[in-house]
C-alpha cells in the first residue's frame, strides 16, 4: 500500500492502487524516464508536472548508469518526491550483490532480469537480491515490477551494464524466449532498441505469447507520435521515451509525442509565421482552423486520426515547389495527399504541413504518338471524359474514378483493363516530379531513369507528381461483354489458364467477383467485335455502351462513408500459386464468421504476362510470371467497433501470411501489416535504392514518410 500526498496539504491518505494496477488499467500510453545523471532536478520537477497534466500514471527515474547511486540518486529522488504527487518508479540496472538499487521516495522499482545476459547475476540473481533487500524494508518497501528485459541491435552501453548481447529478432530462439517469459513470474517484458526500432514481428510475437496480465514495454529512439501509435498498434502497452525529451523544447515534443490535439503540438499557433509564409505563395487559403484541419485528419480507412498543423491546398507545380521550399527552410515535416482514398497512415500528417492537390482541370494535351499529358492532381474521370471527347481513352480505369491521378499512380492503379495493359503505372511514359527541395524534374527511361523507376508506384516517397504522360487507346463507345458463373473461387481460378496462353491477352477486359453465393467472371472486348472462341460457350453475352465509365457512376453511388472503417487489401500471385491461394480462401476465409461479420467482398483481376512489362518494382505483379491474379478482400466495419476492426485485421494478417508464403505480394494501396523482414524479402535492392534516394533528396528526413522510408 502506498501513501499519496494531497497537493498543498500535509496530511496523507492510504490508497489501494498499486502502480502495476494503474499501468494495467491505463494502457496503452506513454511514459517518460528522467535520467538523474543528466537532467537537473528543477527540470525533472517541471517534467513530472507536465506528464501528470497529460495523465501519465507514473514518472520513471532511471538510467543505464548506476554509479554512485546513493550519493547521486538518493537525494534527487527524495527531493523529487517532496515536489510531486506522481508515483515515481526507479529504473536502473541491478548492482552485483545488491540487486536493483532502492531508495526512499520511490513508489515502485522496475527490476530487470535479462534472460539472455552473458552474466548470470543479471539473468536471475539481480531479482533475487532485490526481493531480499525490499523485504528487509518491511512496510516501507516499494512495489516490485518484475521485468524480463531485452536489448536489440548493437548497444554497447546496455551490454556493458548488464551483459546483454543483441537479442534475436527471428528464428526459433524468438518463440522460445517469449514462451519462457510468459511461463515465468514476470509482470512485464521490456524491449529496448536504443539505436533503432523493435521490429513489428517481434512485438507481435511478444503480444501474442505473453500472458494477458503481462504488460509489454518498449523503449529507445522514439521521436514521433506516429511511432508511438505504431507501437501501440502492435500491442505495446507502454512506450517509454527518455533522451527524446532531453532537449530545450521538451514541452512541445512531449505534447506532440502524446498526440494531444488542441495542445500546441499540431496547433497552428505553434507555426503562425509558417502559415503566413505558406499563404504568400498559394492561391487558395491555407487551413489552420480546427475543423479545416480535422477534415484531413484521416483517410478512407479511418483507423488513424493525425492532425496536421497546416493544410496547404495546391493548384500548380509552382505552389507545390513553394510549399516544399518553405517547409524545408522551417525544418517542418510535410506530407502529400490526393483525394485521401487510401488506408493505413497514407495521406496524413502528424503535426506538420499537409499538401493537398486541388482536383481542378486535367489540362489534357494530346500528342501525336497517341499519348496524353495530364495533371496529376486531376481525378481520372475528368481526364477520361476530356480524352473521350477527343476520340481517345485510358485503357485501364479503376473502380473509383474520383480519386486523383497522382494518388493512384503512387500505388499502381488496377482495373478490368489490367489483363491487357497492366496497371495504370504501366501506361506512364514520362512524368514531372517536384522533388523535396522544390525543383521540377522530368523523368522517363532516358531522363533521370532511376527517378523514373521509383518515382511512381512507391507511395510518393521521392517527390510530388505534377504532370504525367500516359499511353491512350482509340475511344470505342461499345464494349462486348461475356459473363460466366462458377460455383467456387477454386473453380473460377481453375478456369482462367487460357488467358495466358498467347503472347497477347485474348481479351481486353477481365474481372470476377463473389456473386449470389458463387462467383461471376466478366470478360470484355472493346467495340462490338467477336469474343475469343473460348468464350463462345457457357457464357451470357451482351454489348454495353460506355462500359468503363459505368464504374464512375458506381463510385458516385459509393462515396467514402464516414460511418465505417474500410479495411481493404489486395493480394497478387502467379497462377499456380493463385490456385492454391483460392483453395485457402475457399476453405479458411470465405466461410469464416469474420468474413461475414466484416461484410466481406471479394474481387479478382488478372495481369497478362507481367514479365513483359518494364519494372515498377513495388507494384504487386512485379517479378511474377505468366498470368498474375489479384484478389481483393474488402471489409467495412462500423466506425468505433474496435473488436470488429481487430477481427478483420486478423483475417488480413492470415491472408497476407498465406500470400507471402506462396510467393505473392500485397498491393501497397491497402491496409497491410508488413514488417521490415517482409519488406526486405520482397523488395531487397529496390528498397535500399529508394532509401538511398530519399537520403539524397531529403537529407533532413522531412518529406512524406511512409512504409518504404
Ligand atoms: C472506393 C475505392 C475504390 C477503389 N478502387 C480501386 C481499384 O479499382 N483499383 C485500384 O488500383 N485501386 C483502387 N482503390 C485504391 C485507390 O486507387 C488508392 O488508394 C489511391 O492511392 C487513392 O488515390 P488518392 O488520390 O485518394 O490518394 P491519397 O489517399 O490521397 O494518397 C495515397 C498515397 O499517394 C500519395 N500521393 C497522393 N498524391 C500524390 C502526388 N501527386 N504525388 C506523389 N504522391 C502522392 C500520398 O502521399 C499517399 O501515400 C480504391 C479505393 C477506394 C477507397
């Protein structure tokens, strides 16, 4: 039982809320650790008040050091105890022979056992010694929080302090360690990565493996609210930040890390000069009012709410360049958004400036060789209608034509025409990119070829797309359509092998979907010409006018619904693997309660011989051969239904694991749960190249962060 001092009152009252109970009740959250060897006492007092105001349940006092503990730390804690009501938790390595150092004024002590230490005292001896020392204190003993602690990456300081080698991040040793922690009498697992980030796969392995009452702490290198949220999303209970607050502007950093909208972080009041500076080069008003910023705080998935400080609407390349130069000069992060029809953290800014492309005129310029130059800020329907009026058409259109051309080209863009022409990215012959320093650069296979390779289909991480030159085809008003029904997904996939038999796709359009308990495949030929012989039997045929724009009408009936979370993802595999994948979906996913409860839908597309196309390395069919098949699994869950969201995310994780095991790839437009190891194994040298280019083009790390960064 600990005693709580009432503010401004010398009386004390007993309370029955131990620190561990509060940590369990208030998770997930952020904790701060002040280092008494580095942080002056007055500043520690200020910090204890600031974190108390933010609702933190405790303040950690700790260090990797424990030298001269009694002389240096004991008076510090005693003084701090006098000046704050917040529970204080000691957080030091054990001292051989003594255990975790204890002192009056501390409410609790994190006692670190380091199961993989090369020094036996730190494996279990420290814990035994601490229990003995605490017991001897009788009623004054602090609460002991038993922690199984691991250090990741190369970390000389921790190795020296507790003999901890870098902890394994994969292989058979990982589940063995997790199981050992779960089976022992630990209150928590503490994962420290001083110079990096604990991989998601490791966090999830701990979260899955730990007993329900065991907490998961993670610490080291946390600098943004986005990181804190990502750790929480992986099941971390408490994110510990230390060095990150050892700066002059720690108050602002603390509020930013705590993600407190309405506080100065993310508040335009924190950036009045910046907003005025931005406005000087923009035609439309920047948004610094709360409703204006809230309108851009999420995307169609609605799983995250990140408030930008300033929303900067842009209508031209010059305006984009102005925003990029101004934010770089101010050292402010800047993110890029089209129409916000994406998932996960795409198109969001966490307290920085958000560039939003204003849709406007597609400004179509037709060229002799059948290509068209269009504005990347325009929506696809505007470009397609302008082209149709001039006798041309974009041969691949997606299901949703109100999204921006730049937004879709930063992921891929797939539709019925993909069977013949690949993704919309495969139609691109040239584009103009506004680089993070504001310079405009035309890119093609012969002009800045490396930027051409990575400037599209890579989540917009190298610059803002401004103008795009696309291949087009003759506009044909009519399309001949054939539909065929199949009893199962397995039967459907088993029936499409003929699509890859010839050098050129035998059909112009292909898609399939779950329909009336079975599956329906739709094949199409532009114009009213004949269908291939394979479709002359067992199909229903008809001729439709303006078929591609039908999707546009559908999309108008299907606006992004603010009352639901869309949790969508697509998976792409070569045909033989797709056959196996279809059997898996038929057996494990489509009949599952989660599919039904998440209002699941399934859509299928095909890519004819992806190996014939020039590489857009991060797109889903890159590296696949023959016929590649894309499976879209689309769920919608009522907004705020956390259990429903978790269920659907669980299904997607299961499907992603199967897809990767079969050599497939996800489509980066959707919601996915990929860790660094997945990225490395899928993208290898291309990932390294994008990261190198980012370092060259964006040395301060301010531009449009994302999965590949
Ligand atoms: C209802 C619906 C139907 C869909 N149907 C399909 C479909 O049939 N086929 C398909 O392939 N996809 C489909 N999608 C996915 C959609 O095409 C992508 O999510 C696309 O990225 C959305 O474009 P956006 O303009 O909304 O981009 P945003 O969501 O605003 O941004 C997406 C990403 O692109 C980046 N970005 C945006 N603009 C630029 C730019 N000018 N320069 C550089 N980077 C930029 C952002 O930083 C972000 O990383 C669908 C999505 C929805 C919601």
